[in-house]
C-alpha cells in the first residue's frame, strides 16, 4: 500500500550545490542550493529566488561556480545556506573557506570543496527563479581523482539533501555499473 503526500518537492537525490559568486567589489560569496540539476550536456539548472545576494551577483557578473557539498565540509555547506550574503558580508571567512578566481569565468572557486562547475549565466527568470548556466569547465582537486584520472565519487563524498526529513546524506556506495548491469534483461 502507498501513502499519498500531494504535490511536494520530494526527489532523491537532491544534490547540495554551493553557488559561488563575486559581488560588485570582487568579494566572494556563496550560498547553499538543492533545487537544481543538469539540464543538458553543458547546461545546469538551479531554482533561486531573486532576493538572494547570490542572484544579484550572478546577474551582475553573468557568471557563477557550483561546487558539490561534501561530507567533510557538511557544517560549512549548511552555514552558507543559513545566513544571507545580504546581511553577512564575510560568510566564507567565518567558516575558513578560501577562494581562487576561476580562469574560465568571473566567479570564485572554493578551495575546500574539491569539485566545481564553472558557469556562465544563460538565462534567469525572476518570476520563476529558474536560472540556467552554460558549464564552461569542471575542475577537480587531484585528491578526488581515481587511478584512471577521473573524478571518483567515493573520494569526493558528495552530500545529498533529504527534503522530507531535512537531513544531509553522504553518497558514494556503488550498486552497479551503468549501461551494463541491466544488460541481463536484453535478449
């Protein structure tokens, strides 16, 4: 038997995105966002309401970064979602996060988060909060690369947001090889 919950934002996994931007004075800022996904092979979609300092910065600079929240930095990732850049101008300093300017877009890379998508703004609809960005580059710290030189999600330890219970969960257990495990049903 199933229980109905009505129209809710329940989806698993919901990635924890840390959106990095620069303001008009080149001060780095970041916020936590879980309502987003890959929209196409080189496009990211995020739902962000217009009152966020991050949105104002994105509209100003036409660029942003998206870092994956990680298990080891879960508290820091939560913090940047708890306080607003509109009222706390040095959020990143308070949690000892350091940034490096992206060489691809006008936005900061958070050094303590080892995987980052560097993006240019494609469009933003203030009435819906729908933001689309073109992924210009993906950068990863060598500490999360496997022997094959690719990003290893078990080393990254990305976290997912549980919108039902308001929890962060660590991802990383492999249960099957994509485009392979289902072959047993092909005749």
